[in-house]
C-alpha cells in the first residue's frame, strides 16, 4: 500500500514538473488601484500622506475633516477621518474616537461598499488589539505595584522581627552574665595588690 502511494505521489510531482502552470498576467496600475479602492477615494494614499506630515499639519487636517464631517455626516468622510485618527502617532483620545466612529459605521447600514467595510473592520480590529494590550499592560503594572507594596511590607515586618530577636539576644546575654557572676563571685583584693587570708594569716 505504501509503495503504491509513493509511486502515485512520484507521478503527480513529475507531471507538475513537466507541465508548468501558465504565467500570471502582469498586474496593471488599474488592477492595483482596484485592490485598495473603497469607493470613497484612495484612502490608503490619504493615510500614507497623513503619515508623512508634521504633527501640527496632522492636527489641522483632522480638525478640518472633523468639521466637514460634522456638517455632511458622509460615511466616506467618517471612514477617512477614523482612518487618520487611528494613526499610531495620534493621541489616545483620537484613537478612541476613531474606534467609536468605526463601530458606528460597521453596525449601521451606511457603509455598503464591501472594500470599505473590510478596511473599516481591519482598522477596528487593530485598534481593539492595541486597547487590549494597553489594558493588559495596565493590569500588569497594577499587579507589579501590589507586589512591590507587599514586598515593602514584608521587609518592614522582617526588620521588626530582627530588632526583636536582637533585643532577646541582648537580654539573654545579660542574664547569662549575671548567672556567671553569682556562680563565680570575684575575689577581694587588699590594697597594694596582696590577698588577705580569711584567718588573718
């Protein structure tokens, strides 16, 4: 059975090597544009241009788009603004705003173009992942602070115990010295350094 399977696989591989697949047609500029066209213009080009701007320029662009969208409430303008607000160098509040706008677009019926919905879903997923990572980092930071506080508390308790042990050792040492003094009292010495016989000798 194994030999039959091996022979069949060898024949198939040989056939693939003999008859090469037909060459794929070269990608044209129109086909490439179709891959990223969302029906709202070339949003990815807008995003790339936005990435090359200075911070002050990006702030002005987002303000202009926000003001325009506030008047028109156009779904293309909403998607474009959300895409730019999701940029990594934008403030956290902008990314939260972008996430809210994308959620509104994806739950509503305004964004009908499948490519536009796909792009909106992709950006939303990325923002959600970033938020989850930040929440996880905050939780780890909270746990680290709690562990550091517990370590400091244990260190303080250990210092107290060590101090108490030292005090007990000092007391024990004093008691031992007094006991030795009682058992072996010191010898009285006469003036001049000579010992006196108790019988007067």
